[in-house]
């Protein structure tokens, strides 16, 4: 029975302020953390994500050889740009160990979906997109859900579980 | 004395009309006026919903998402200043009731036009369908045509109470009510069923037909259908008495 959900370990949703609003495991036998630890994990990840986004290196434009050591002066700043100016800086996208892979998907509104999967699981993007779709349907359209508060929507739990079970 | 600009334009329009001819019917006048002031109420092609044929939107589909958001707002609105679950359901019921009364006319209008078009092909019945007189005809109207008009499919079951004491109770079952698709009530309100709004619509339809009723929505989840809802239709005593008279008279 766990064979069907093989690959997807657990899901965490973090609101835009860095608070944990949803946490669920999809497999038995995972090591459990206390509620407090999950909150700390969410907050820490939120901070790390913000740091990784702000330390994204910029590459120089126009000036051929600016030295980074003297880059603290004001006039040099407009001479730098992100490698891909059209694409927003995303920050930490995934984190991989030899036992699991953590994929982070940030929505345009700042909510983060953290999916823990097996490193060999393919099409994690597709899974996260579907989870986002279910979230938009069964959480955001629920009149009893308060924005930014913990997600307690029975229909979301049900459809999420059913979809992951049905996925092969 | 300053004349408000809006009033001035209205006057100039009516002056223009009198110049063209004084015997214009007032409806045409107002139509022209609405045509000359494009805004939110008048779309750019100048066809308001009143200009369209009623059957035009017969098979049109509406966005489920926008309905879900609208209904969500209605629930949130009804939730303000309520004392409890029953009060909230009563408010939702009251929101649906006028819709049921109005919907009934549209339903009859559309069913007569379909039967007349079917008439030309089959020519079995010559008269348009009457409004239901007996309880069973009314319930079949709700179970079939009304449900199809609202949700695009018939309801899932129609039952009569087995107990003789509650012979005035009928049950209409919907396995997956469309209004509850995206709604999950919080655990402390698990008795709440937002399909009370649909119950209000049914009540309005029954009242419009001259059947005094109380309709309520109840959760009856099963393994397969977690949001299965039963609409309990309770007819009033005068209706039951009339039903007996009609039965003796043999009216269908």
C-alpha cells in the first residue's frame, strides 16, 4: 500500500510570514518531530530561503573589469546585474541528500510549498503544481479558511491523499 | 442656480426625443438613453441582459471557480453576527428562497418552450405543462428539471418517509452537491451544511407552486460520497389535506 505513494515523503506549507500552516506525512515510518520543531524548521527554512535569495551573485555589466573588493562604493552598483534580468531571483530551489530531496516552490504571493521526496522521484515539478492547484481549489475557495492561518480543510486533506494514492 | 450635469444631459436627450416625435413609447426612450450612457450597466455592444432571449443562456456554462468564490463570500456574509449553526443555515436558506421563487418562472417558461418544440415533432400533447398539483409531480419537477437547470444533472435519489407518522416528509439526495465542492466546515461546526442555500431554493420553488414547505439540508456522508447531502422536504398540514382531496378526486 505504501508502494503507491512511494517517492513522496511529506509536505510542508509555509505562509509568507514564515509560519508553518500545513504539515503532513504520506508514508509510515518517518521520524516524527514535535510540533514546535516543525515550526522552527519552517521558520529556519524561511530565513535561509531569504538569505539565499539576497546572496544571489550579480555579474558586472558595462564595466569590463570591476574588482569586487572595491565594489562597496556607490557608483559601481548600477554596473551589476543578475545573470538573467528577466527572471526573478528565486533563492533556494532544492536541497538534496542521498536519502531525500527537498524541493521548494514559492508562489507569486510568497507562500512556500516544501516537498520531501525520494531523490529518484521524477517530475517533482508536476507534483508540486498539482498540490498548488488543490491548495488553490480546496483551501483558498473555502469560506471558513482564514488567510495565513493553519490549513484545516478536510476536503484538501482528502483530495491530496486521494491524488497521491492514485498517482503511480 | 447650478443644474447638475447629469440632469442636464437627461433633459437634452428628452428634448431631442420630443423634437423627433412626441408619440414615442417611454420604453424606447429609456432604451435610447441607456444606449447613450455606456458604463458598467451597459456593455460595449449595447446589449443588456434584457435584450437577450431568455433561452439564449439555456445551455451556456458558467465558471465554477467564480461561482465558488461568490458563494464563499455569501457564506462569509451570512456568518456575520450569527448566533449559531442553525442561525447561519437559516440565513443561507433565506438567501436561496427568493431565487427559488424567481427560478420557477424561468423553469416553466423553458419547459413550455421545449415541449412546444417537441410538440412539432411528436405532437402528442397539445397543452403546455401545468404547474404541479400533486406532491409527487412537484418532487419530480425538483428532482429532474430544476436540478438540471441549476447543476446540469438530475438529483441522485428521491424517497418518501417510511414512517406513517411522518408521511409529510420526503427526501431528495444529492451525492455531491455542487455548492459544497470546495467547502470544508471546521470541526466544531461539523453539523453545518452550506447546501442550506439549495434547501432555500427548493423551498422557494415549492412555495411558488403553492405548497407550503420547510426544507432543510443534512449531512449524510458515506465512504464513497463524503459530502452526500439529504434535503428533507416537510410539507405543511394544509398541503397534506389538499393532497388527500385531490387523490380522492383522481387528479394527477
